[in-house]
């Protein structure tokens, strides 16, 4: 059973929330949410920037190049180990541009910082991956509508959580996954 708690939206440090900070009902007690990319470790920021540059190029080969340059393989929703094939298979157009647009839009949303141990974190876009949609705040709803159709949003509410795409980057700057589905 998932435990629901309220996490701070725009603070990584444990501080008293200001009136400007929003709250989210989260599945992970230790999760923090931020829009402030200056809080990202350099390696994570560099990978995010590289993914954005590759996505806006409109060329899936550039994403494949970003992934090929890292030490560990990334997971994509495909049986193919070929990043280009995986992106094209999951895109609503033949060139993979729709899926690149989705990646770009996700990386514009606030991110979640998920502790994996006492000293390491994962960085997840969008933070919505770890939010209880049955208790969505207005902010969560607006952020979800930035990347989901009304039908997709209703599916997420019915499911109780995120059912869309996610980008996960580890502290070493490796793209861990670009997947779709609930978490």
C-alpha cells in the first residue's frame, strides 16, 4: 500500500514552507519537487541540456548519440536495443518527432528528487510520476494538462497516478529510462 504524504513543491532543503510554495500529495515520503534546475547536480543538468538539444533537433539519431555516450544503457519501451528504433516505434509519426516533442515537454516540467540511498538520488521528469492523482491539487492538474490530453488525464485519475511518459536521470548524469506507464 502506498503511503500518502505532503511534500514541498519548490524546496530541496528541509525548510518551513513559504506561502508561495505549493504542496503535492505524493506516494514517496522523501520526494522533493522543484522547478529550479540550479538544484540539479552538474552531471544531471548536462544530461538534461543534451537531451533537450537533441530533442529540439527533431532527429532521433541525436538522442541515440546522447545515450550511446553514457556508461550504462538506458531503458526504452521496446524490445529493440536500438534507441532510434525504440523512439520511432513509440512515436505517433514515422520520424520520431512526436516522441521527441514529448521528451522536450516533460523536461520543461518540475522534477522530482527521489532518494535511492542516504547519499544518492534519482531525478524524475515529470514529478507527476509520483503523485496521487485522486487527490490532485490545481497545480498538479495544470501541470498534467501541459503534457496530457483530457482523456489521458481522466485515465490517470481513474488509475490513481501517472500513466504517461517519464524521463529518469541518475546522479552520474546517465539517462536511466525514457518510459511510459504508471510507477
